[in-house]
C-alpha cells in the first residue's frame, strides 16, 4: 500500500490560491478572446488575382509565375541563359530551424514570357534572402552564412556546397542580408541590413571577424575577399545606370548613399558627412494611398494599444496605415521596355500597404531628390491584403518584374500581441507566391537571349545594349571567362555611340586588368559627365603618366559638381601628383558643402598642412571657416612638425579683426600646446608661438566684449560665446557665469553653459546647481548633459538630488538608468538608490490617466506654444524646432491616440534609429545621443537642440546602447491633461 503524504493547512491554502488564480487566469483569457474580431482572410487564387489591381494609366500587370511553381519568393536573379533562380524563404517568419526554405530554378520553355517548369536547385535552407549566379553556380545568402552552390552532374540540383563567408546577423527576420547586386567594379554588392554581423572566412578565427554594423559589403566572387561599403539600410539596395547607390528601410523609403567607405577610411582623423541620407521630398514616412482594407488584426491591435493592454506604437484615428511602414526593394528603372521618360525612376514597395510607389529623381547638387509621380494614388495597388511586393528587378525582356511574397500576415512576430497572435497563422502563405511583370500598354514580349552561348565578340556588343540586364550579364560573363577580347573592348570604349556602352567597356577592361592610361584619357573629356566621373575613378587603378596627371588636374574646373566630387576623392590616390592646388580649387567652388568637404579631406591623410596654407592665402574666403577648422584639428592631432609649421606660417598673417572667422581655426590648431611632448608644446616653450598667441588674445578680447554686449544680435553673441572655448579657464570663469541668467536670451544662456561645460571646472557645477530652479526645461536638459558628462560633476548632482535640493522629477530617468550602470561604484550606488526610492511610474497607467485629454477641446495657439517649449528641442514643425526625432509631417495621419501614447510612453516600442547611446571618450567625458551617422573613422551622436558630438573612433573608449529612446519619460510632469489636449490639437491641424 502506498503511503499518503499529508498536506499541511498552510500548503492547502497555497494550493487553493494557486487553483483560484489559475481559474481566474482562464476566466480572464476567456473574457479577452478576440477570435470573433479576427476572421481569417482567404487567399485569392492565381487565376483571379489580376482583377484586384489598380494600375497607373499606361501600364498593365501580368502574372508570370505562381504556386506551386514558386512559393514564398523573396529574391530572384536570372542566369545568363535566361532561366530564373528564385530564393524561397518558406521558413518566414518563425520556422527558421525547420530548414524548409530553398532555391528554385524556373524556366520559360516556350519563351512566351510565362514560366513553365520549376526545379529545386538547393534545399534545407534556413532564412535565405539573397542570391546571385556566378561561373556556373550560385551564391546564396542564408544568414549567418554566404554559400556557393554548384550543380556538377547536370541534374539541375546543387551537389556541391561551399561556405564562403560566415557571421552575418540573424537577430531580426526582417533585417537580414539582402539585395545581391552586380556593380561596375565587377563585384557582388550585398546589403547587410540592420543586423550587420561579424564577418569572416570560415577558416579564420572569430578574432579576425570584421564588424559590418552600419555598412554593406562588396564581394569579389573570384577570391571570396570582401570590402566594407557604405549603406546598411534595412531591405532594398540598387544602383542606377551610372553606379549611384540607393537604399530603403521600413521607416525611410528612399535614401541615397553619398560615397564609399574606403575613401574616408584613408584618413583616420576625418569626421565625414553622413554617408546615407533620406532624399524623398515628402519625407521618410511619406503618405501612401492603399486600396486594400485594413487587416482586422491591425484594428484590434490598435485598440489594445490605446487601452494599454498591449505595448507598441498606436496607429491612431482608426487608421492602421496610410504612410510608409514597410518600404522594401528600392529599384531604379533601367529596362528598355519602359518609356524614356521613366528611365531612372525609383520604384519602392510597401509590403504592409499592398502597393508599389514610384518617384522621379531630380538632381540637387551632389544629392538627388525623389518627387512623387502619382498625386493621391500609386503606381500599383491591390485590394488583396495578400499582395506583398518585396523586391523588383529589371528583367531581360526590358520590363519590371515584381516579387510577391504572398502572405496573409507579413508583420514581425514580436510586434503582434499574444492575444492576437494566437488567432493568426504566420505560416499562412508558405505554399503560395507570385511573380508579376509590369509592362507598358504597347508592350510586346521578346524572347530572352541565351548569353551563355554567345561568343566573346557578341558579349562585347551586348555591353552597349539599351537594357540593363544584357549589359551587366555580358560584362559578368566576360569577367568569368577572363576574356581576351581586349581590342574590341578598347574600340567600344572609345567609339561606341552609346554612353553606357563606353561605360561598361571601361568597367570590363578594368575587371580584366587591361585598363591603361591611354584608354582612360579620352573619357576624361567625354561629353557625358557621368562617364568623366567614372573615368576619374578608374584612374586610381592604372599607372599614371604625366599626361593623365595634368588632365586630372584640369578637371577641378569641370562644370559638373559630381565630376569634381569624384576628383576630390580620387586625387588622393594618384601617386606623383601635386594634389594641393587641385583640392584647393575644388573646395573653393563649394566651400560649405559637407560632402565636398569630406571628399577633399579624405585625400589629405598626409599633406593637410599644405592645403591649409593654400586656402589661407589671401584673399581668404570666410565661407571656408568650417573646413579650415576641421583641417586644423587634423593637423593638430597628427602632431607632425612640418605640417604644423606650415599651418603656423599661414595663420601668422591673420589679424585681430579676423577673430570671428579665425579663432575656431586657431583654437583647433593650437589645442595640443599644453600636452607635454607635443610639437606645439615644444614650440611654445621656445617662444615660437608668441606672435600667434598675441593675435589670438586680441581676438578673444574682442569676442568677450561682443559676448556681453546686450545690444548685439543674439546670433553674433552666441557665435562669440562658442568661440570663447579657446580662451583660458580663468577668462571664461570671469565672463560666462553672468550670462547664465534668466534675464539673458535662452540662446545666450545655453551657449554660455555649453562653452563653460567644455572646461574641467568645479565652478560650473556649483553655478548650474545654484541656478537650477531658474532654468527653463530645455536649459535643464543642457545642464543635465553637462553635469552627467564627468564623474565628479555627476556625483555632486546626485548628492544634490539625494539632499532634496534638486527634485528627482526634473532629471531624466533614462540618464539615471545610464548612471546606475557606471563603472564608478559611488555613482552606481547613488543612481541605483535614487531609482529605487523614486519608484517607477507605470507608463500604461500614465497613458490611461491621460485618456481624458482626448475628450477635451484643445486650443491650437496654446498647443503651438507648448510645442515650442517642450517639443521643439527634438522635433521640427512649421519652420520651428530641430529635426532630430521622428518627422512629424505625417503625424496627423496617425491620430491623437498615437501622439498621446508616444509622448507619455516613448520607450513602448523604440525604432532602433532613435535609440540613445552612451560614449566614453579618452578625455573621460561621457556623451549621449542617437547615432545619426557612422563611418570607417567616426560616429556622430545627436541630441536635443541639434547638439551633436562627432567622435573619431580612435578617441572612443566605450560605446554602448542604453536600449531606450532619446525622448525622455516623464513629460506628464510638465503637461496637464488640458495641456496635452492643446498640444494634440496643434499637431493634428498642421498641414
């Protein structure tokens, strides 16, 4: 007989409570069952799908492949024989480990434009997202690996597999490597997306891996070697006919890449302009015009988020869409079946809105601007929510091909509340997929040529074909074959009537190692500026002669800014060329253009002193101040005696009247004079800086008078105060405290605080704490930045909060959370104690408490004033404020609920773009902000009031994300429900 274990009364109570709680939980779940509101949406059969489309006038859409021929397609590339390889990501979005994804090989056997047969080329894959044919095989991106597959026995199935690279990120199913594109440099360019990775060859140790965060790669298919390139948007990357690079991300639908990472990497002291910029005229999250109904789950999710029952951003006003949220697959039209007026147009899909958008690109200096083509409509929309246009391709037949993933739900799994997700099937559509062709009304299909069967001479002729696929495929094959058709290529490069033929002939000659100065030289005078630009770039790859050098120098006066821009990059790579006068001539034409400044400075990793001296030769252009200041900082850090003496000789002729222009330059140049052992320290000790010091002191005296002159313009005073950073601590300590006064303009107060904060001074800590109660909210933010920047200041601030001298509610909780992780044990203890004692307001409860604001009538005028006082530090609207946080131009479309929730609970769901980072530099300063730019040599942290810190990587000791938004919590302390209603009222009426 089994013994019976007795249960104590206490245990009985515990068990009973557990059962009651369990029963209560089940009841709660039953009460929150949304099954009735979440009907499944059936798929449209392939035979009926065309009836769901609305297409812009002049175009038609044709179905060219569907299930079971193709399922879950996410990428496609044509082999040289005209057959099509398709990447089938059947494991999207949560079934990666099942290994059910594959590569299919589609063939149009009768050449009627519709695919007839499909063979599984490779299977057992996880999350494949990109592919590219090469030399009889296929590169396939299946993170974390890049594979090369090959069929050696002719049965249509890959029987050889090689891991080429490994280490690509897998943390986000919607942020994997993608968009394999053939470049004019004869390499395969791969977008590394938001997950990045630590990339290496499989035989290399992990310690040799290269971090690709914030960048893409270019792979040499012949060797497996790769190089970091600029880019790193989320999903979508392409080139135009001339090699310009464009990318897209979910929240930023059209961006341009401004330069290649390799150039800025030549100068480790260069702080470059942003490599990737938004170029859509109507903003990153522009309005879109879908014709499909809003999915039921989106409607329920919005209601749950508004009520606080589910976390995440609220799609307000009853609209779950209406703006770009899932931008993918940016592609530039390069097919010859399209009318000439459409060549170069940008095509972007939005998988969440079931549509295809187009923009016409217009030059605007070095960048381009994308302007909407279709007013209040789109190029293609579908009423079918299963239509998910994820990628596009310029096809062999000259049309635009469309990949439709064809899924019932395309949302990221983590963005779906559990109570909704349980009623959805994220695998729904795994067995479906469509490929379409977008064609002009008068289109007549043409067969695809088998370029594999073409001779080398025929391939050379294809380099001038009006269609992009023929040109690129012919070029790729000539590289694969290591063609000996050198003479026909040289003839095409010099004589072809097609500018694109000349371009591709040059590119292939370069890839074959057959390029020479004689071939490049005529193209430097080509009537097409893009060809001149490309020829300049190729000059880096040949042994230059004197004739080539002289011709390159004359191009500093080229009428095309793009030509001069490329010359500024290239000139630093041409041996035996005196680059100083050429670079000086280039920058004088565009002295304030940050990209041109970047290009010029990238070429003076050595020789900055010569360029500095040349630009300071009279007459000096005052617009060069910013560029000369950057050069001066570089010269100072390089600590080369020859360079420094050249620069000192150049500044010796400056007078005290040049102070506003010259002081930043002098200040940066002389920055290391107090550092023992530096060149400037030795020169100062020997008295060689006496004349420069005297001039500088006279300049500072003039600026001091201007700084305290209440009658001068605010702009002039702020500039003068900023330049006082180059004075001594003793001098600024006498002047700046009086300017941190409520009677002074807020701009003056902020400038005085910021300048004084750069010095290692105990006095500023005391002053800021004494003045704290009289500071406006935005000035307290500036004061916080200064006080949190150094450990000694931070300890004093934390003690003041503990003592009750500073209300804890007036200090950002996110800053305290950063401080609680400090390496300084005293700071860590103080910050942790304050966080624990203050408690943590439940953000959902705060949002619920403020729901009453949505019922109140708001005052637009008061709301505008509140925006200026509380929001303009980080947002710009109606020509006021700073555009740091998300663009508010389309906020009206998102509704009042969205505004309310995001103001009160900014960390509910943070876009990675707006994450707050903390950096520790070698001087011991702690700096915070969101990363707005990242290059081979630097990062840029930006925060409120457009304040930013550009940090060289060589000066960063630590960089890490806080995991929180740059927007602080706790704004309810400054906003009553009525004030919130006023603010919402203002934001909702802005056009």
